[in-house]
């Protein structure tokens, strides 16, 4: 008896020989290609990106944190253009509360395809801004949200999360006063003094930030980890202020 190929309303798959293989997308890299891509990215980081400028090492994290200049370099080498869109905003001028959520799109320059999207948010109530006049940092808050969205998108588009952490600001700060670990080194203390001077921050403001965040009155009371976190906070403020001046 002949079996109808359409029996039971089931249409069989076409023979393999009938499939136009060229029409199938190449969505998976070979293991060799994947390994080569990772090695090339690692080489670029080692040869081109600058520690302390493009990425930073923070105590307590095994991988460095990607900074905005490094994210910009990765965009250039991968051939991405950027578009930013404010998707949510809060601007309460009467109470001085400002918050922004930004979506960053990375678009391939060669074909116009959106490679990745990233989200970033920032608000004027964050610890880094608690001692600032909220009406003078509106643009800074917006720029910080854009920077976070950029880094989020770059880590996704370049598949570099294996090399870098997400922006260190996204990790919760330790707000307790527990004292553990060695005290801050002389190099860390000198770095704190230098950055405070560079951003023209008053000493009493810096002391209040340390007291609010780490529960200490003097920088010499900081542990190594607390000093590292405080330096990172100061570097972010410095970067934000320099962007505003541009």
C-alpha cells in the first residue's frame, strides 16, 4: 500500500539536498573563531587601553571596572556609532530631586544594524551628590546616566563582560561602620588628597562624605577597601565635572 506523504495532515521536511544552505544565517562562531576574538580583545585591552584612564582596579573585585574613556575606545575599534535617548525623567524643581533613565543604542557603522542596547540611570539623591547643590548638578546627573547606559551597552555588544565588571557604581556601597582589614596605605591617602584638590572640593565636604559613607572622621581611619571605594567615588565625580566643563 502506498503511504501518502501528506497523511494525517503532516507535511514532511524537505530533503537536506533541497535546502539552500547559503540562506541559513551563520549565527554561531566556531570555537576557534570565538577564541581568536577573545584573544584579539584581550590584546587590544593590553596594548591600547590605559589602566586608571580606560579601566580601573578596585579592591574587592577580581576584574577591572570599565570606565567611560575605555568604553569609547571599544566603540571605535568595533565600529559602533551611538545614540542616546532619555526614556524616563523626574525633574522636581521645587524639591530639588532629579532622576534620569537613558537608553543607549550601539549601531554598526557598516550596515546600520543595532548591535546592542544599554540602560543607565542616575538621580540626585545618590550618595555621591548628597553634599552638592542639587540645582547645580542636573546636567551632571544626566551625563552620569548616559555614561552608565553606554558602559552597559558596550559590555553587551563587545562581549567583554568576561574581562570587565559592570560599572562599579552599580554595586552597593558598604554603609556600615564595621572595622575590618588593614588601614589605608600612604599612597591611597595621598591619592584622596590629590583628587579632592583637583576637583576643588572643600575639606569639610570630603570629611562629611567619609562620615556618611564609612562612619569615620578622618581619612587615616579608612581601611584599604574603604579608601579604594572612596577614591572610586571621587574619580567618578572628577570625571562628571570634567564632562560638564567640555
